[in-house]
């Protein structure tokens, strides 16, 4: 589309309404939107929302055909389901200049249905460990490239310094299927847990889930920040940048923020490692893309496709590199980025790619499961169920109920919902 930018008077008057998440890369994109407007004449109105609110708003809008947005920021969970429902415009006619074949296969696969791309990745991510090299050294320990959870727990306690407000580890505990729910699900994979057995029976009454939650809560009570039960991505990012976290296990995309000296007080002492495991063959990293999609029925489909090509192109990557340096370009979406000599010097580039490549959504659990997805199960009912389950987990983290009570409720919530939906 960008190769033949619109020039007609009516096209010049188009205003696109775009819903997006309040993550740093999206905020940066908004600051560069004038480049798109200069090239196309199209104006953009942004609706920027916190992650849980964004998911709720766009899901409600698209399922009711509300028509509030021309472009939505969605991910690997929604895209195949909504594409199958006919709710999204296929992105199978993007321009040759765009080079859709350059999208990383892991990202293209997760954003497709029956081989058709329905959302273009703005950035792709897995999760990994970001840690303070100076505090690790002070604790007399050395981070392995692929550590175990037992090492992480030991290091977290050793790095904690309550008098100086340094928490050994910062992890998500916030309710929401894509917030704390995503983290604990990915973590549970490494403990041998799964959401469902092969007959769609909930598995929260298993030893593996009990081990996961008890390990998490004990470690966070000893070495995590106060109020960790309500911390999500942005809260932990802020804590880490302020020097208040020894380790943070979260989205690989955060690496550019914690190493940016303009924003991070600890930018010169950050190391990276693969997400932890327990020796069972599964690491606790996820796979995700924040992607741009066009709801079916928009009156501005052509202009929306032009925006998606602009925002997810190699040209946009070069624009960010020119303005803010290669470390700050959107990662994890294009093969060519990892072949680019300018990007190979970025300290977290290889670990990000290794983490993305090590996540397998078709084989994410130790025991067989009937679902696709690493930190989610790709069924329409999952978002509602997992949001309710994550609320019970967060209440347990906060000490409002026991782990056992939370898991009992999770088991009942999940089985009831799956029975009502006809899975059992």
C-alpha cells in the first residue's frame, strides 16, 4: 500500500481511530504518527488504554459490531479466533514492498487462521530474565544462561535488601488473563502443570499447580515488592528502572526500556538470561505479539491497511532507529531485523530471539494437553475463565485466602464454564 499512497481529496480527509495499549513501543509509535500523515494525508486518533481495559473494550466492540475502531491492537489469542469468526479483514493483499514473507514464522503462524494473516505484528516477544549484574555479583552468585527456578529463588532472597528498598525479584501478580494470569500460566508449564487434561477437565486440583503457586507466593513474600499482587508489566518496569528489583522475569520487549539511560537508573548494569525451568523439559517463557488488525465493517479499510503497512514495515524500524537508536526499534517481528548488522550489536537481541524460538505453542506442557497456546489456551472461553481464575490467584497472593482455597475455586470456575460451553 505504501508504494502507491492515496492522493485523492476524499482519501486525504480520512481519520483513523486506533485502539492500542499503553506500552512504551506504542507510545513511541504515536509520537511518530506525523510521518504517516505526511506520507498519506490520513489523520489518526488514538485511544490508548491499560492492557486489561484494552482487551475488554476491543472484545466488546468487535463482538457487538460496535464500529468504534478502524484498527485494533490485539494479540495471538484473539487473532485466530476472531479471524475464524469473520470479524477481521484478511491481510492477504499487502503490497510487495511490505514483504510479508519477512515476518518471523512464529509470529505469522500465531496471527493467522487457515494460513491467512489477520493481524500484522507490531512487535513480537517471549519472556526472559532481566537482572542486575551488580547486585548478583554483590550476592556472590553468577547467573547461568539457562537457570533453574531453585537458583532464581535462592538469588532473589540473597539480593533482597529491605532497608534500601531493593527487592530480589519483581513478578506480575495483577489479576487479568494477560497480566498475572499469563505469567503464572507460563511458569506453571515449567512445573509440569496444565490448564486441562485431554478431555478438557480442569487440572487445578493437581500437585503441579499447588507447587507452582506455593513456590511463587513463598518467593514473592520473601523477596518481592510490597503489593506485588496488584503489579503488572508497567508497575514492575517502573520498579526495575528505579533500581528496586534485583531480577524481573517478563516480556523480552522490556529490554530496550531497562537499558535506556534516559529512563532507567540501572541501564549500565542489566544482564539477560532465559526464563527458568525445573528440569522437566519446559521453560517458563511465553510467546506473544502485539499486532494491528482491522475489524470487518470499517468504512476506512484501505487507509487502515496503509497504516498497518507503515507501522509494521522495515521502513518504520529504520525510522525508529534513526530517531532513537537500534536498541529501541520494535523487536521480534521480522527476520531481517536479526540479520541486520546494526542490530546484532544490541545486547539483548540474541537472547530475545532465542527466547522466541524456544517457545512452542503446539507443545507447551509437560503432559499432553488439548489446546494450542503457551500462556493461554486458544479457545473463545479462555479469556473470561482465566480472568476469573487470576482474580482468585491474586487474592491468594495478597493473603485474602489460602492457595488451596484459590485452587479449589479455580477448579470449580473452570469446570463449570467448560461444562456450560459444551466441552464436557
